C-alpha cells in the first residue's frame, strides 16, 4: 500500500501507539521514527527525489523527498527530516505551487478530522503572518496542520459576522501578507517536546 495513494487510511488504526522513539509513523507504510536515510530508501526506493545537496533546517537536514502524496484530492510533497544523528525526526508534507487556498486547506482538515477526530489544540503565534495551526496529539506521533501566507487575523473568526465554519479555517478575503501561501502538515514524535514549536498560546478548538 503506497503512502502517495493512501496517506490517511491507516492513521486512525495506529493513532494509539506506545510512544517509543522507534514507533511506526501512522499512515507511512513501514516508516518508523529514528530510521536512517538508507532505511527510508529501502521502503520508498525510486519514488524518492533528491536535491543536489541536503537541505538544511537549523541542525537538521533533508536528503530526499516523496512527491505525489495526496491530500484533499491534490498532490503534496513529503520531506523526510533527519536530526543531527542522521535519523528520522520529522516529516514535512507541503504544497507550495498551484492551487493553495483556504478551500483546499479546509478539505485537508476535513480529511484529517474524518480519520483522527477533532484536533486536540489550536495554537496561535501572535503577529506571526503565518497564522496558527491545528494539532492532533497521538501517543506516538503529533501532527500539525497549517496554512501559511495568510494574516493571523484569518484565524480569529467573529461568530457575529461569520457563518459556521470548520474550526478556524481562513478565507482568501483575509489575506493580509504578500507571502506566497503554502499548506504544511508536520509530523514528529510526540515524545519530542522540543519539536512541538513555540506558540504564543494553545487551546482546545472552540468551533465544531
């Protein structure tokens, strides 16, 4: 079963893992936290695409990415982030080109909710133009979903002025920054608190 065709099909089944560093990553067909790039290569083989040199994220790096991961009916690209020890510590699933809209983000969120249930948290970043994120926290894996490139005000819906919407899904009319929009899903081991990210505040979702 290929993750490019069925990323979310097994998320709910594996969501209650034990939380060890070597736990399987839900929905990723054999991937486990802590794998080396060579072990990832053995699973995904020729489907992987490699940059001319590793992409650096602070002390981490990406040596290969997997195109064609489908979410909300559209293709995304998954990057496998290795830590300083050369082992898998995050997966970044992004869409940067083509149609990147609030409507697509809403479809992605709906798909995640159908598999995982309500998000556990909404996290906000103050004046950060990237806005906020929805967070699902499993025993082994935490997933963050975020729409970048829109004003953070897009995530503060006034119930007196807005129709009922799923959580705080932004609308294009709220676009307040010139940043090119992108959708990001970020997976990391729940036990790695250092990978959760810094947020001004987090709270349980207040909109059904």
